[in-house]
C-alpha cells in the first residue's frame, strides 16, 4: 500500500472490547509505511496495554490531556497539527456522541476538535446501541460534517448479540485508510454489484427464497469501496446496513434485480454477481392467499428466470464480469463449466450446504480466471472480500492493459 508511505496517522483507540484489534491495525499501518501515533482515551487502557502499542509504533502512546511533560512539546494542538489523518478505531457510541456534541473532555476528543485533518471512525458497539436513535442522530450529524464511517460490520458480537456494530477487521480498515490517501486500486472505476437473495412470490404472503444473508456481497461492497470504487449495490432483501458510500438499490425478485442491473450496467466498468438469484419463479402468482382446502399435495409450476450474469456477459459492450458459483459437490469442475458457459472473466466458487457458504461469517473461495486460479482457504468473509477485490483489480488492470497497449 504505497499510498500510506510517510503518512502521519493519528490512531485513536477508545474503550471497547475491539480495542485489542488496535494493535493489529497499528501494525498493518506501520508495515504499510505510515507513521502512527496512538492516542488512547483514559478507559481504553482497560482493554489494551500501552506497552504493546508503543512497541509496534515506536512512539510513546499518549493518553492524558494534562501531561505537563508533553504539553510544552507536543500537546493536543501539536498532535492535531501533526496528523494527516485522524482514525478512531474502535469508535465507541460515547466517543461518537462526544464528537457530535463537540465536547473536549480528554486528549482524543480535544485534539479532534483542534484538528483540521480528515476524521475516519470505525464504530464498534452493541447492535442496540448502534441502532439507538441517539447514535443514529450523532452519526448523521458527523456525516454531514464530512466525517467518514468505516463500517460497522454485521455479525456475532462479543456480548452474544447478533447484528450491526462489530468493528471492521483491521485489514479492511487499513485498506480504507490506504484508499483515502491513494485513491485506491479501483479509484474512479464504476462497479455494479449484486448481493443477497431473491424472493419469488407465490401469493401475497409467501415466496420461494434461499438462505443468502448478503454477508459475502456486503463484505465485497466494503472492500470495493475501500479500493475507491464508485459502487452501485443491487441488493435482495437482507438485514444489513448500507455500506457507506454505496448507492444501494433494493429489489425483491430476480426480475426486479434484472431490471435494476440493466438500468445501470451501461455505466459499469466491472460487474460482480454475488447474489443468489432464483433460477425459477412460480409461473402464476396467486392474487389471494393459497388455501389448503384439504389437499394433501400442492404443485407449483415454475418458469425460468433470466440469467442476469450470462446476459450481462453477452452484451456487446460489456463490463469485466465476475460471477460466483455456489456448489454442493465437484466445485471446481462445475465452476469452470459455468465460467466458460457464461463467458466470465473470473469466477469465485464456494462449497455450499450444511452451514457452509450461505449465512456463515466465514467462507472459502476458489477463484478461477483464464490461465490462473487461487484457493483462499477458510477465512472471514471480510478478509475474503479484501483478497477477491485485489484479484479483481489485478485481472481488470491486466485486461485493460492488453486491450489498450
Ligand atoms: O449471502 P451469504 O449468506 O453471505 O452467502 C454467500 C453466497 C453463498 C450466496 C455467495 O458466496 C454465492 O455463492 N453467491 C452466488 C450464489 C448463486 O446463485 O450461485 P449460482 O451458482 O446458482 O449462480 C452462478 C452465478 O450466476 C452467480 O454469480 C449468480 O449471481 C448468477 N446468476 C444466477 C442465476 C440467475 N438467474 N442470474 C444470475 O445472475
């Protein structure tokens, strides 16, 4: 990540359980060439030791607003002026509220008030706190002032709840910071992405659906945005927050997804089809709820849905096309067959079924393109999305270079 070389990142760490990930984040930023100055809130020390962060960054961790030895040399004003970027990760609900209110009760919030550097926040909190109207208001106020939010991610939380509020993985945050400085590998590229399931109506209250949660697609959305992509996200029904910076279009059925994709595909440089689209839909949608009427069997006649990905790939002026393949067996053979049959530039295959692929927080992908393949091994969907995005950027660049030598 060349963009981070020599950049001065002030890393604020606040008192949340995700504070321990601050060490990994600091390490990634330092490894990418950034100078990292950690400032912790007083209570953050309960979650991570100063010594660890000091060893990683090579700089004394700052914590106290009233530190006589430092106030003369590099106090809050000097820190505020020193930073090219202020990044707070994890950002608790409390620090978000303080920043929204403009209070300055400790070194971190004081220097945020004094700094003109861009401010990035990676929230981490319980899902109910993230959803609370007070937090929503605070986030909206900060966004209006130009503060950028990285995440939060959705999933299982330290408290046992499930939902939005988990801090993004350090690698994803470091990528976003790199993209902030460097524009990212996909800066200026227009990416169209489908994610989540589709629902095919049977009657006014029932539908045929599938188990896609949208986690893979939304993690990809985050990773693509982190690389600076201009993203249109066509999403089936999922319970996930809109990735910051994405233009999201909500749809239900495969036909609606088809229409939304074809309304935007002409402007897309890259199309990524991660959605689990129903291959068939009921031929007749009943106007009224289907009644049992004593019948022991119910037959539903279905008709084929259009294959969105295949039709996009068949366009005369087509974007770089990346498909997914969800397979229960013979994954590579089926995926390779799909890649060739649909004329794709790349396919990401995953084994699905028995709590694999769908709904889970982690996954394993076999990515195949003409003349190459990479098996990622099992990892979080966030990490997979980061790697897949890198591969997409690499192959896209290679293809563009061949077409415009
Ligand atoms: O959402 P999660 O719970 O995180 O789960 C992630 C996932 C398992 C859904 C994801 O990793 C995945 O595999 N997505 C593709 C699922 C799928 O529909 O695979 P498929 O092999 O049936 O389809 C092949 C490709 O054609 C896919 O890119 C699909 O988006 C596309 N397609 C399929 C049918 C259709 N009518 N139109 C399409 O565009």
